[in-house]
C-alpha cells in the first residue's frame, strides 16, 4: 500500500501557519504546502461539498439500502448510530453512521473496567469486542461513514477536514482547541489515510492541526484521492 508521509512539527513551538509544511505522496502527486488558504478556497469549499455530497447520496442510494438491510439482519438493532459531535464554532450536532457495534455496547464497556480504561486513554480499542461482524467490514472499508454525506449536505461537516470529536475530547487539544473549532470536521482527512489504527491520540491531534494550518484545493484533492485508493485496497477491488 502506498504510504502517506506527513512531516509534523512540535506544536509547542511558535511556528506561524504560513511556515508549516505538509508533504503528501499519492502515486505521482507530491504536495508541499507552505501557505495559508486563499479567499477562493474558502468561497468554493462549501459549494464543492454541497455538489459532491448531493450527487454522492443519489449515486450511492443502492449501497445505502444494502448496508441498511445487512445491519438490520445482523442483530435486529437500529440501523444508524447518532454520535454527538462538537463542530465549527462549538456548535453541537449528531454525526450519522451505520451502526457497527452491538446494541449493548455501552453496558458491555461499563462491565469491563480494563477495556473502559484503555478506551478512555485513546478513544478507541484495537480488536474492539463490541464490534459486530458486519460492523468490522463497514469500519475496515469506512462504509459506515457514508451517512455523514447528509451532515455535509446540511453544512455541519465537510468532505475533508479534521476528524469528528465528541465534546468531551476538546480539552485534549489544549491551546489548539479554538483553532480546532474554527473549521468544520470532515468525513475524511489526514488521520483517516495515515494508518489510523496505529497512531496515538496526540498524533491524531497533530494531524488535525497540520491539516487546518495547510488547507488548500491541492491538499483536499490529494486526501480525497488517497481515501479512494485506501477504500479500493480494503474492498479488494
């Protein structure tokens, strides 16, 4: 699999956004971004989100239906999971996902203190025992995140951006919290294409900040392209 190379600075250093550097390698595409987003970027990003989300929903309706049937047949529980998210300007909303965990996931975690401790430390569990059979496939391919196209369409999220976080996670961003709230969270981003199962929470924060400081059409396009390639590899296409 092709590798994503991201050069991360120490966020404790007082480095202006215009001096930060991102190195992305996707096939023959090399991106070296050293400047702040242009006015055109800010004006066009929302329009592109609306267009791609709208046509994406239309094109993927059969996939939505098939996944919904599979999730329902797996254990008879709810099809969708609603996760509370803190978004741009601190506004809270519910991000949509196809449910990938057993219906008693919270109760299961509460009954296993060691699992709870590990989850609270990194906000995820490797080989999470709460994930259903169909859920493992959906997570591996990121198909569980398709319903978030509706969040994009109504302006709560963007196609590309920092990862979605629960309000309780915001303090872990420290002095970068306000910068994190300055942009919409994304369906995909640097974290999603950089081996997300093998990086720490602090590294995820660094990736979010790196994206925010270096947003551009080229970076967004490269991330979308890499996301597509990762999806194709994971689905065996």
